[in-house]
């Protein structure tokens, strides 16, 4: 595995090439831990990017929310396959979007299958993100609904629960489920049952003054390849999409969680999940449905994205799973996912290696940042 200076060289080169104003990375393997940072915290912030810089990790939140839900499954407080309407009345009578009439009015019908926690954790509920669904964009425009409002959005499913795979707000509802079952807010639950046991002192939904002073700026990629800082901050308290994308963290903090998953649910004497639970989370749960390419309906937020393009992929209880070996080193059965502002991680149980790369650049699936992520992964297996 590359040492810290080699990792720093990769990040320095990426910053010099304009991949991002600054980046941080952390990797772990049988040889130990390596981390590095390069560049500055923002095009509007000349402070040096450091290993304690705080990033909005967006959908890297999803794996933590999934782990929180699986803790409650372990305790027998909720089942993977019971209707979540017991806890979430808003999901008691979901509707399926079937199309639009000649006037553009949405055509919906009642869903025949109840939504379960397994559906939510595997993104087979039919719930979507508007920036990855042109049909949902059209629906929201016709109804005036919003995924970013203060209230839980009343949006339709794109298909019958269990009948397809579609990345979306399923994990946000999982966060609501954790709150309903535990009787705690999601931030309080995670603090007590994930962050404190793992020593994740810099991970939070609402950065206080100390953490806010270490935050990296979010940027927009320009047509000429440059970047410009943009105003950004999660509302406080966070809006609906909290369990799916509301957390802030450092690369080193997030690596602690990744190492716990790599370690079968335990890290340095702290156990957050049983080994058999982690094994089940890492097992493909969607059969032959497969995970396909995500087509953007909002190019300002995301490019088209197909993780490990051309390779068959599944989804576990919170993670993408590649069925064959990856091009940069990871083996078959590795776990991975990403966050909207171009944060990426992988966990390779067979090789005992894991890593995370963090930047703050929109739109998602930025080719330059993905190039850096691949270089970091290759270094982890060198």
C-alpha cells in the first residue's frame, strides 16, 4: 500500500491539474492507515486543506443510516420485511406513477405491495430522486410538490415496490423509521450508537462553530473546466433528506466507520453491528434486478453515472456491490457508494482494504475527481 507521501503526491497532482481546489483521502489495509490532504479548503478560502477539514458528505450518510436501521433489526425492534407503514403512516398508501394525460396531469394508481425496510435499504421501493428521474421532475412541476420542503414529500413510486431498482429518497425514509422506532432524533441516535462508539468526533448533521471553521467550500464546475465557489449549507435543522445526505464529516472520521464495516461490525473493541448482520448487509439483496446507469435530469447537480461501467452490480442493505473484480484493485464482492459533491468510498472485505476520497465539487460524477479516486484506490493495492 502506498505511504502517506505517495498518497499526498496523488492529491497534489490532482489539485495542480484542476480536479478540485482541495481534496482529502484516507485508506486502510493490512499494513495500517494512510491519510493525506492537498490544496486549499476553497477557491474562496486560502486555508490549507488538512486532514481535519470538514466536508458535506451527502450520500455517504446513507451507509450510516442503514447501519442505524440494522442495529434496530438486530434488537428485534423492527423487521426487514414488515410494512413500514406501522411506523411511517405517510407510506401506508403509496401511489404508483403510470404516466401523464394529454393535459400533463399525473396518472397514478394505488400500490399493490406494501413498502418494507428491505425495499428502502435496497432502493427497490420505487421512491426516486428528481435529479435522476425526468418523470419525477414532471410530476413535481405539475403538483407543486418538492423534495426539499419542510414537510415529508408526498411523491409517487416509479414502480411497484420490489419490481425495480431506482436510486432515491428511500434512505431518507429509513432515517425517519429509525427516529420512529427508537424514539430519538436521527442525530441523537447516531451520536450515541455510531459516532461515540467509533470515536467519530467530527461527524454531525449540524456543525457547531468549531467544525464550521474547518469546513471546505462547495464549488460548481464551469464549462471551461474551472470551478467557482457557490453558497451552500444544509438547513438547520436539516430538511427531509437528512438520513440520505445530511451529514458533515472528515475523511478520517468516515474511515473509522468504513473500518468497522470491514471488521465485521467492530473497530478497536467497539462493536456497532454483529458480524452476521454486516455479512447480510454485504450480500446482494436485489436478485437479478441489477444496478444500472443513473441518467441525470439536472446536469447542474449530476452528470450521468454508471459505477463500474459495464459490470454487473447488485445492492445490499445499504451498499453497492460489484459482482466481478474492479479495474483499480478491488475484488469481487466489494462495497461502495458516493456523495453528491464528489465524495467516494469502497470497502473490500476479501482484501481487507478500504478507502475514501473527499472533494466538494458539483455536479456529481465529475470525471476529474473520479480519476483521482481511481488513482487513490490503485495506490491502496500497490
